[in-house]
C-alpha cells in the first residue's frame, strides 16, 4: 500500500496473486495480458480515428500522413508541445507545458506545421496529462513571461532524458514565478515554495469539475522511502540558461558524474536549482542527535544542482518503472486511488 492509500485509509480491490501455477500457466497469463494490452491500444486508435473523422467533417485539417511501407512499424499520432496558464490560488504567474496530438489543435497557417501551440480546442482537460511536476522560479527577476518560456524549454530540452522506453507516459511541467530577494537562503526558498505548493494542491483537489481537477493533479513521490513529495526551485539563472538546457539536451550524460569544477568550466556559470523533498515518513535517532546539537527539526531536504542537470533530476523522479509507471499503469489511476483522493477532497 502506497503512502497516499494510507493517508486516505483506502485499500484498492486487488485480485489475489496466483499460487502454485506451472510455467505453462504463467506463460498463458502473460499472453492473455499482452492480448488485453493490444485490445486496449486498438480501442485508443479507433477513438483517435473517430476524432479525426469529426475534424474532417468540420473542415479542420487532419494530421498529415505519409505512405506506409509494407511491414513498417505502426506510427503514433504526431504530437506538438503546447503551453497554457495553470491555475493559481493567489494569482502568482504559473504556466504548464505538455504534448497534445496535432489533430486536436486549432489550425494556424502562420506556424511551421499548420497547427496552433495552444491547448486542444475541445475539452482540453481530456488531453492534459494528469502527472504534473512543479518548478518554481524564485529568482529576484522572475516574471510571467520567463515562467512561460521556462515551462516550454524545460519540457522540450529535458524530454530525451525524462522519457524512456519503459517510462514513456506523458507528463506535464509547470513553472511558477515566485520572486524572492537575492539574499534569500536555499532553505528559506524551499519553505516558501512548500507552503505555496500545498495551498495550490488543496485548491486543485477540491475543484468542482472532477475532470478538470484530474488534469491539474500534482504528482507525489511513490518510490521514496523518506519523503512523500518533491518539487524543484530555481534559485539562480543567467542570460544563457536557455542555451545551457539546449546543450545539455544534445550532449546527454556528457556532464553527468563529472567533477563539478571540471563540468562547470566546460559549461560556464549557467545557473542553479534546488531539489526539495518534504513530508517525511518518520524521524529517527539521527534527527534526535541533530536537534540535540541545537539545530531545528529537518522537515524537508534541499539539494542544489547545476541547471544543466535538470533532465537527469526529472528522470530520477519519473524513474524506470517508477513514479510515472505506477501512476498510469499499475496503481494510482488503474486502482482508483486518484478517484478516491479527488472524491474525499470534494466531500
């Protein structure tokens, strides 16, 4: 049982695990599971085809197609990065970036591909990924314009590191502009962003429209044994931040694992961000020793990273068969935990 189920006092109805089955029986179960997955994929494709036909009937451009060679792999619907304002309980500028199938977007003759970079025309909440990750721009010069650009660039330039063949489900990256004075410490920034994030979570869970609330969900950490939640806080940016993310995307793991001084000389002073983990599971003797020495209780953990490491850090959070896999495929959505959390928030 995950920590969210424990908090909600919710026990999903699970099928009992098979016992005493032979290898042949297990193989048959695996084959049946594969067939069920294929059937679900066909159903999704048919739904997309129906939407395409509706768009064609309305005179909107269908997705572009190319002749398919015999035995060629099946093509996925082409997607495009879109960005939009995100809900904000106190008016702090917030923007979300995610991918949407092109044929769901409005036609835009001025764009290179003929489609708008705004959300889906009809029912955007049905196409917005439920798995949301929050980034705060806490630099002194944080603005709404830069928050929008950060959301787009972080999504775009970390995609190659975030998404793997075993963790391919879509996510949503949000950036909030929450400027703080230059002298603010890392822990002060973290504490302010934690408070802001928790207020936003409470407001979103209680949204009257369940479909909209689902589409703006802020994901928790299922795979951590120390803390339940995680977010990221930018505490330093330079004018070259965009180029730094672009180069990190091209060079992949070139800098990962290098001596910090060597990597910094290579990449320049590109900026910093904080990983903030909070809502601890328990406290131990190490915490007691820490407090006996006159230190405040550690309610959260903060770790600083180079800006170019954003892709690797987000990849660690998503995980290979980790958070995003459990969220979409094995637990959180399939077993009704998200439905339960939303229902309790609105009760």
